[in-house]
C-alpha cells in the first residue's frame, strides 16, 4: 500500500515523516527527486545559455516549426 502526503507546512510534514519512521514505515520522497531533476535541468539550460548555444536562433517559434517538419527518409538498400 502507498500513501501520498503533500502540503506546504514543512514542520507538520516533518512531524508526519518522524511518526512514519517511528512506526517502521518506508518513506519515499518523490517530490525531492523531482525538485533535484528540475534544478539539474535549469542548471544545464543556464550552461547552454553561457555557451551561446541558441544565440543564432532569431525566431524560436519559426525554428521549432522548421525542426518539426516531416522529412523524407532516404534508406540505402
């Protein structure tokens, strides 16, 4: 069985976590993993910006449409 607990009051969430631990329950903090992944993504995008990776793209919407166009695939047979 899994129970998901969420809330904004960190103190109360910590109390619930402490109670769960005292009962011998397993705790999985999915939200923390999501936050770490989000932070890593933001940092990667900042690095790309520093490198000037996207500076040549003047119109992002037009660029995206161009990237998504269907293209003929040529196969060597």
